[in-house]
């Protein structure tokens, strides 16, 4: 398991981070 350092909560496992798509696209609610 890869631990990613978070500046707010310390090291977190990679499964907590997901790819949500491109940031410039507006997604419907």
C-alpha cells in the first residue's frame, strides 16, 4: 500500500484518493 503525505491529516493510504476527472469540466449536480 502506498502512503501519500497529506499536509492536513498526515500519511493516508492511496485508496482514499480517487481520480474525479478533469477539473475544468463542470459536472451536473
